[in-house]
C-alpha cells in the first residue's frame, strides 16, 4: 500500500517514511501543496498524512478541495495545532483522524492501520480469504490453518495489497506502483513475477491467477 505524506520538515518526513516502510507501507513525500496536488493527480494512494502549515498555504484548504473533488481516501491530519477547536475544524473539514505533534510513532502507525482496516471492512489485524490468513502485525501468513510463515517486506506488501483488492485484475505496472515509492530507483517489471512466484510457494498456484497480457488476480473463493 502506498501512502502520501505531506510534510515540510525534512527530518520528520525521513523518520516517518522509514517507520512506515518498516511496517510495510511505501510513502511518497510532498513538501508543499503544489507537490501534493501533482502527486494526487497521477498516483493512487491508500491514505494521506497531512500537515496543516505548509510553505504555500493551508493543508486544510487542500483537504477540502480533495473532498469537493470526490476524493474519498482516508486522511490523517498530523500537526502542531493542538487546541480542541483546531481538531473540530480539521475533522469537520474532511479529516478521518487528527494527531498532534509531538507524537509517538507507534501511535501514528496504529491509527493508520485502524483507518485502513475500517476502509477495507477488515476490523481485525488478520485478513482471511480463501484459506489464506495474513497477520499484519507479524507480517506472516498461514494457509488452510497450517503453520505460520514469515514474509519479507515486499512479499507482505504484495500479498496484503492482493487481499485488500480480491478478484480484481491488477497489472504489473499497477503493482509496481504500489510496491515502490517514486523516489526509489525504478524497479524492473519482472520483479513482480519473482515475488508472485515466492507467494505461490506459500499459497499454492491456484490462489493467484495469471491473466495473460493483463496481470494477476487474487482469487477470493
């Protein structure tokens, strides 16, 4: 899953991006409203983390614009503005959650996971489909109630994305876009094939279908 982080503090943004990566999320960073608008126009994000005080304006104005445009992705405001009035304005302006600085990174990660679970309809930290159980907390998988197997970060990201989007045909390009942030070196398309092969060794071949010329599909039943 790829997230958008709108934050103009370079040190904080770098620390957050690293923490999010450790938890299986890829992050694109925007340091201004203009950069965030450009990214949102071309990329697909599961969630946005939004500061309010940016060099070129208010993050709240951008959030309101997104909502007016019909963009319904979950948005978590992360800001130093900590009065209850600020929180009310932010939540009524379209935010799904509001966290003030300074903060503890585990709390931020927990809030992000909760928002994404609510969005997907999976209220547990374990996703279960077609005999596959994915534990998001431990980044491990169990098949047909068998033993748990640890996944690499990329295997986990790929399987979680499949399980959040079951029965949809997902192209290699789309999957690569979700697995790698824009500031990373371009990944070879055949990396998707490599990781699909690794997942099939855990899940069996039938659960991830290949659609020739189209992409891959996680079979939900």
